[in-house]
C-alpha cells in the first residue's frame, strides 16, 4: 500500500521514515494553502488549453535536449529503454532556464506556469527539511536545493483505442533520476503503479488536492540506500480515458557533489549532480 500522509500530522516524521525506507512513495495531503491550491487549479486549466492546441502549433515549442525543456510529441520518449515509446505528450518548463521562444503565445499561461514552479519549489524545501531532520543532517539537503536545477513537466496521456505494441504502456517502468519528485495527479484516472522492494506492484491512490512524492535515484545514492528509489509506471487499465499529471523533478544546485550523508561506509562513489542528471537523460530520448 502507498501511504497517504497528512503533512501536518503529529506523527508525520515517523510516517515519512516508514514510507521512504520501504516503498519510496507517499501521497501528502494538507500541504498547500488555499491560495496556492487555487493558483495550481488555474494552472491546470491553462495546461489543458495548451494540450488542446493543434499538433502543428505545439511543435513550434519543440523539446530542446540541451536544456531538457519544451514540448515532446507522443512517442518521443521511452523511459524504459527496453520497451516501446510512451503513450504521452508532455511539455517541460522552468522559471530560470526557459528560452523565451519556448513559451507558447497562443495560450496565455507563462505567468501561471512560473507560479506553479514557485509553489512546487517551496513545498520541495519543506519536504527536504523533514528529510534532514530524519537523517540528522542539519540543513544539508535544504541548502543543496536553495538554487535548484528543477524541471517541471505537464503530461497528457490521450485517450487511445488503437493497437499497442508489445509491452507498450502510457509510461514504461522507470525510477526517477534526481533527489525527489513531486507529482500532481490532476484528474482521477487510475494507472500509476509503484513496485515495492518485494517487486510487487501497488496502485497509487488519488487524493483530491494531494501531492505524490517519491524518492529519486540521486537521493538513494546520497543516503546510501536508506531512502529507496523504486520503479513506477502508468499502465493501460484506463487508456480509454485522458489522464493529466504534473511532475516536478527536484535536482540540486549544479556543482553539488553527492556523496554519502550517513556515518557509514559509502556504497557509491561521489558524483556531481548535473553530470549525473545529464547522463540519465541521454538514455531516455
């Protein structure tokens, strides 16, 4: 089971510890203010307006591999290199690295997009603060993400009734690359599943105004496998229905050297965070 955790619960630290040392995923509720939630809801409307644009128009804002930003057509990415391409279209954006030419002009959503990043960044720091407390690492994780190299993505999984290739899914099995990922499940369409350490798959529950948070491979390295980064996927169980989501991929300030945070023998060699991210991204596109 993927736990649903009240962010303001008295037992939140112990619930977080249990979730992220066993399955690597949790759904947080009660973690945004009413105003921030209203801002996010407005952004979700603007996001759908963008995906409703003609494909020719969306292609004007095509994905730039050097920045990992822009629009990707359906089938452009396969996060599982051994599987067919993913059944989704997406748009990556950032409040600090965005080429101005990538902001769509047909839909007035730049301001809402930037506001969504600010809200996600602030929540990321609040979560990392709790991780620092659990790990007894002072402010190490928070400090490494005060000027983050974050990427936010909006995803549209279109309804589909055609033929599928063998092992083709809405998104294939993968683990995330960075520190943590925040994911908004924008509409209540099932499909997201997580594999626990026993290799059993579990559905991720939908919680209204909730935020799914999972560990990335970089944080697993950083914590010497104490926090676990687990595989997840979006299966085709409800492929006849459109699904929307918004992951916010959290990565440290470029130049951050990721090495064992715990007082024990390291399992991994130190690595620079952006170098690691770029290496992983090169395998997906």
